[in-house]
């Protein structure tokens, strides 16, 4: 049977923990990584009721979008809903895993699921992150270049946007003199040597640099591998907040609101009105998204779909864009489908089921 560590590794291929925000607490929250999985329940929130549902369904793992633990816990006496959920999970050997802002911040993550539900086309990250890429430069004999590149690409280097296996090379002359206690592959001890080499350059996600260096050391023919790493300020188009895309057909305001309500299964939409606006370009952010409003405006969006807007924040639309607040739970509930589909493709030896518990703490009176 697959173990919990394998599930965590698969989730982190989609949403690396390095991409979570500094305040977040994603990853394995409760459970032994060596635990064999009997079943997985996927939810938005790992509440007591959800853990009860997992127990009834024979699932010993709950994968949630929201971490049940955000801050440090000093006592476990059942005083709060968080403590009670953790106590119940531990008592019944139910592991808890969360993929939160790291799942928000990747292509194919939460915001891309919203875009899919809305039928958006040409979807891109709304606010790409910087300071998450590194350039690796190394030098190798010409005959070994492609073998080294193949290994680096397989380990995660060389992706630029929609292009894989990207690299740069230029031929030159490497020179060195092996010491008397060296074991050179090319050249002789104590003798100056020149060798036709390639300077090889690849871009890689910064969080993979230690792994990539380990791979480089393994596949490089030289006893001493020359390399250097350079942090990049480039924006990574595959990592960042929000998403933006285009409707298949432009809509007027009334038709758009009906479309949004139907596609997202909404009971309520709080929105700002922009007179006479034809709506075609949509920016989205699951959960709290007001911090992305300037990015949505710069991206030319007609509408910004998000949640948790405060009264005075709606004024920030300045008649430049329509803000549509659809509710936090409502904006992220389809994340359950995203996680379930991702896990079900990988693991066939246990059930991955969607929780039927509605964890939305907000109710509406009409």
C-alpha cells in the first residue's frame, strides 16, 4: 500500500511547499509519513465533522485546502474547534495534510480551477512571483554536455513558461592543472591541461537547487565540478497569485452576473457596478483577493472575482473594474475537485473521495 509520504510528495509536485506564503502552514500537519493509506477524504476544511466523515468512510487521511493549524498550539484540552479536531484526528489515527497558498500560487492550482469553472481562455498567472528562480552555470567536456543536460532537465531544470528542456551552451577552452593527489578523468597529475568544454546554463526553481547540484555532482565526469548559482529577479510566469483570462463570448453586466452565479453555484454576489461595460476579460483570486486589485486593473480585466471584500475596499474599484465578491467558501469549494482529480490519477489502490460535509460557517437568509 502507498504510504503517506508518497501522497505528500505527489501533492508537492503540483504545489511545492516552497511556494506557500510566509504566514502559512501547509504540508503534513498530523500523521506518520510511513503510515499506509487506506483511503483519502478531500475537503476544504478539516473540521471535527469532516474527521468523523473520514472515520465512517474508512479513510485514514484527510487532505484539506485550509490548514486546521495556523498558529502554534500550547494546549490540547479541547477548548477550541482546532484543538478538538486535532485531538480527534490523533485519537483515530487520521492524518491531516493541507495544500493552501502553495496550491493558490501555481499554474493548475486553485485559481486555474476557478478559471476552468468560468470557461476562461488564455489563462495566465495574474501576479507572477519574482525571486523564485536561479541560474546554474557549469562547465563540462563537449562529449558529456547532452548527458548532463538530460539529467538536469529530468531533475526539474530548464523550464521557461510553456517550454521545457531549455538551456544555453557555448564552446570554449577549460584549463586546469591536477594536483599530485588528484584523480583527473582528463589530463595528468602535475601537468597543465586544456580541454574543449561547453559552458552550460540552465534556469531552475530556487527550491530545487540543492537537488540539482546533487544530480550535477553525480553525472558530471570531473572529480571537481566547477559551477556557480545566480539568484534571478525574473518573474516566474508559472508561479504567483491569482489568474486572468478571457470569456469565450463578451457579456453585458446582467448576463455576466447570471453566468457567474450559474457557473459557480452561487446564492449571492456582492459587486460594484460599472455602467455600460461589456465584460470579456476576467481576473480571479480564490479567498481573500483585495491585494490583487491593482494587478487586475493593470491586466485589463473588466471584472475581478474574489472574496472577503470589506465595505470601504469596494470604493477602490474607482469605476475602472467591477469587483465581484462571491464568498470565501464559494470561491474555493471546487478546490476539492482539483485535489481529488490530482490524487486519483496517481493512486489506484485506495479510494479518494470528496467530502460531503459543508464546512462553510456562513449561512444566508433570503
